[in-house]
């Protein structure tokens, strides 16, 4: 040991490792090989690795493959990893070996050295022979991807989506009597109720929940037990089932062993499918955020049919300006999730023969999407949706000048005549009602029935 370092060895030779580090030579070698982004793995992923190593040690002891005292020490050390105690020891960049071997060994070395510290009899715990017994990076990393993503979806994303759906549904009910112009192609269209628009948003989120739940179901299958190439070499046939049962108990989520280990290790289709569901949620969020941003535009030169909560000053130079910052934050999250979907798609397609070789970046992109979608769903709901107010006066003002109301005249005076009314109303900046009255196109009793705005927001034909 010199200059604050100790000397450790791996199969390639000696390495200088920081004196106080729990990790060892392979981790240090990877740290030096991949100074790429400074990005480490998500907390959920590290927790999953800790849970897997803990369950593996306990299962190997139960099967008689690991000394009881060593297994106990590994179980304790791995539990500390799962709890986050040693997160600073996970120093390998996500841009590394495509199997994630460097991170699996980072885990093995941290757990082994910490377990050695816990051994009362002074015996050394080995990262490969003990902590990694019955495993390979090639089945541990895909298992950690599924476990971490499924847990994040169940505990973070789905509750956040439901929180958002419920708030939108409440606004749909509260805004049900607010009549306003519909818009297609950004142009005036026949009337709608503001509550109908929000009901559409609530349904988008509800369908997003269904899509995420369906996709997340595929993450139930775990690759553990396939070891190096899917054949299960060097592992007890009963090992995987026991480990997975323990992981299920520790997470409260049911996991099962993969039905086919070659599919589970050579492909990452389940993760790609989940990323697709997340991408669809992001697409929904983009539409909702953008609509609300436009509906709140103004206050004098825009639509201003909604009043958005003022949560922070909007300009460093324009006094009193307030911007739709939560909508903009949500749109940026959506852009990131859409980009992550591309990353997961490309990474998932690199399943060459018996192993996918882009798993670390796939894991990071997938978990980031889950995390930021869950966070923005809650923040956008609490800081924007809940405080939205309808500007009924402005909605009525714009609706009264909407020439598309003439559509309701089609059954009475025909399309061509109704088109003339619409064009003249738009040209002169007056209401359709005024033109109809001026030209005497309908009797007084018919005008109110024909131009009943509420009835225009429901299906049906008038009695003519």
C-alpha cells in the first residue's frame, strides 16, 4: 500500500485501488477504462443488485453450496447495498461493457469486501467464488433490469398516473357546463364543453395506465438461472427458483423464472415493449401539456380560456409575466422519454446470439423514463391541474364569434347556404346568429333551437 492506495489483483494483473474503497481490482480497471459520462446506475438498479446477491447467498446456503457464516455475511452486506448504504462505492460508468459485467463485479467486490469485514473468524469472502456463485453477469444484469423497472413502475409510475387521471377526471366534471369553441387544425370548429376536453385527457391517462400495466407484466420473467449463455452451466437447477422467490418476497411483487433462458438473455424485447408503453404515455402527456399551455395563452393576445396557476415569475425583464412552466417542464420530460425509447429500441436490437450487448444503457434509459414520467405526473398534477380555473367569459366571447356554429344550420338551410353565413360572419366579425337574423333565414322560434350551443356538443339530429 502506498500513497493512499492498496494493491489488488485480478486475472489481468495488479491494480492500485483506493485504500478505503470497498470495490476491488476489476472495478478500478473499469473505472479507468470508461471515464465517459460520469453517470452511474439508478438507485433502483443498485437496490435490485443488492436484493439479488442477498437472495443468492441465502439460497446457495440453503442448497448446501455456501458455508453458512459466509452466506450470512454476504446476506448482511448485500442488504446494506440494497438499502443504499454503499451507493458511493458504485463508480462504474453506464457506458461500459455491454453485458454490464463491470457493474456486476463492482457489486460482487463491494459485497465481498464488506462481508469479509463482517466475518468474525477472519476468513475472506471471495467476489466470484462466493458472492457470484451460481450466477453470471449475463443473467444477473437482465434480472436486475426487470426487477428494478417493475418495482419502479408499480411503486412510482402507476400511482402517479392514477393521481393525474383522478385530477383530470375531477376537472372534467367541474368544467362540464363551460361551453367553448372546438378547434381542429388550430382553426375554429363546432362547440365543445371544456369538461369534454378534460374527459379526453383523463381517458388518455387511463389508457396509458392500462398499457403500462400490460407491458410491465412481461417484466415478471427473470433471466436468473441461465448463467453464461442460457444453459444454466455451474448453477444448481433449483437455485433460480429459490432466489426469485426471495426477491418476490422482498419486493412484494411476483416474479418467476424465465420460460426460455435463451430468449431472456439474448433478447430484451420485454424492456423494449415497456419503453414503447412509456413512449405512448409521453405522447399523451405532450398533447395534454401543449393543449393546456395553448388554452392558457394570453392574457390579452391568446386564447385565455383557462387560468393557469401562477407559480413563479416568468421573465427576468418583463414585469408581471407568468409562463406555463409546468407544461413546458412536462413537454421536456416527454422529449427525453421519446429519446430514451429510441435508445432502448436500438439497445434491444443488439441481442447478438446468446447475449444482448447494450444492457447498461438500456437499463439507464428505461429507468430514467419511468422515474421522470412519475415525477412530472405528480408535479404537473399538483402544481398545474389542481389549480386550473375556467375563464367562462372569455370562452363565451370566442364561441359567440365562432363561424363554425353555422354547421348547426345545415339541417335547416343546407350546407351551401350555411357556408355563406359562416363566411360572412367571419368576414364581418359578427356572430352567426346576427347574420341569420339579418337575412331572415330562420323564423324566430327556429333560431334558438338551431343555435342551441349545448345541444351542439351532443350527438343527434334536430327535428326539422
